[in-house]
């Protein structure tokens, strides 16, 4: 699947010109062993995505070059099941342009719901509930790792409705050592990265990381969702401002390095982000409810809980993998945070 940006052209191409280029690709493809299947046009963002079968990237590049000379800025390889999971059951029209069922052009954007559950008991039922709820509402499961699940939706409104349904379905458990955090991001299938929806998935994960227990946070690009149009109470929904989202993108890679034992100081982080320590402190507290140092500790503890449920190793190994230098300190911190010991979690109690 490849990405073409209108900004890379001297003059922004029209839909008719894009159709013409596709016809030229179809006439040329056999020479290079390529088969163009369909494409998505996002007029608002000035993006075009082409889906094709080919022996390698070089064959795709050669076809475009010979057909019309308008080159893609990135080409990624889809792995088994990626297309059906992320792009769904959309259909191409007579010109191979992807459309929604009602005949409206499908811009290719999708919304990712990232939900993470923490429970004192190793209970599978909440995860089964989430899967069933998402399926009923048109969601497709992307991945399930540790205590974190990801689902993709064709539009942001359905993603928000499903997130609200998740929280409602599990509300009665939230008073009994049970936590749920939900982040929603939206994005394009191909960006500058090397896997499908990589930017949207990464942002969704980071939003889930900063999310407070019981909250739903939606990204600034989830532009088709309005809180007034959502169903039920909106008191637990937060919309990120573009500036906050930019801040999250700048600090989370640095903070995440602490999970692998990297050093962390608010002074260094402030210099890397380019703001004062006072501003940094206020922003992190405002977004997460924790001070910077306490938030890093929280990230370490949540990561350790994921590793325990993945049976990554023994308690000492998980402590060190989560950035703790002392297993005994890790055990003490874990018990204080989750009300149980790492060993009990490892044994599924």
C-alpha cells in the first residue's frame, strides 16, 4: 500500500487526474508483475493511498515511474489480515476508488480504540465483554497484549460510542480493584512509518497511557466526533487540544525510555521539550493527574502488571525489565499501588 501527497506535486491533482494516473498504472502494471486493486482519496488532507499486489516495492515504483511519473512518498507491505482488519468491507466503484456503502468516497481514515484494563483478580470475563461489544458495534480487533486491547472502526463516531459502551458495561466493577482507561486516535493508513496505521496506533497507546481511570480521551484529529453528538453522559470524555497532543508526542518517547531502565530527570525532559520545568510540571499534572516523577513510576508499575500477565519471567526479571533496580522496592511499590503482590498476580490470584 502506498501514499501520495498532493503537497509533493507542483499543482494539486484533481480527482480526474488521479483517475487518469490509475488508468495509466493499469495499462503498465503487467510489465512489472504488479496488480493495482483499489485506491482511497482523501481530498481534505490531499492524500491518495493505493492498494496493490506486487513482488516487491521496486516493482511498484517502476510501474508508477513508467505510467505517469508521479511517485509515492512511502510504500509499506501489508501483513496477513492487515487489509481486512483495518480497511474493512469497503467497496471500490467502477474506477477502483474506495467508497462507503452509501456511495460517499472513503478517505481511508480509521479510528483506533485502545482500552486497558487492570484488575486485582486475573479475570478473563471483562475482556470477553469488550470483544463482544466491539464486534456488535462494527469494531475489528487489532491486537490483545497483556491487559491492553485495540480495535479499529471505520469512523470516529462509532469508535466513541463503543468506548462509552465499554465503560458502561464495566462500571459496576470499577469500585472493586478494577480500572479501565480508553484512548481514541484517528489517522491515515500510510504515513512515513513502515506499518499500517502505525502513527494512529502509537498515538492511541500514548493517549491510553496518560488517561485517568474511568476516562475516555479522544485525539484532536477525531474531527468527525462532537461531544454534543455522543450518546449518554460526556462527563468522562476529554478531547485533546492540538497543543496537548503535540506535547504528548514530544514527551512520551522520553518518558517511555525510563521503562527500560533509562535515566529520567525533569530538568533533562524540560530541555528536550523546550519548555521550563514549571511549565512541564503543570502540563504533565494537568494531563495525567501525576507529577512527572510519579507518572514515570506509574508507567513502570502498569508495565510490570502487563508483563506479569504475559508471564514474561519471574518477579525479579519483571522488576528489572520495568525499570526498577530493586525487586524488594518493586514489590513494595506494586503492593501499594495495586493492593496485591507481584507474585500473586503471576500466579493468577
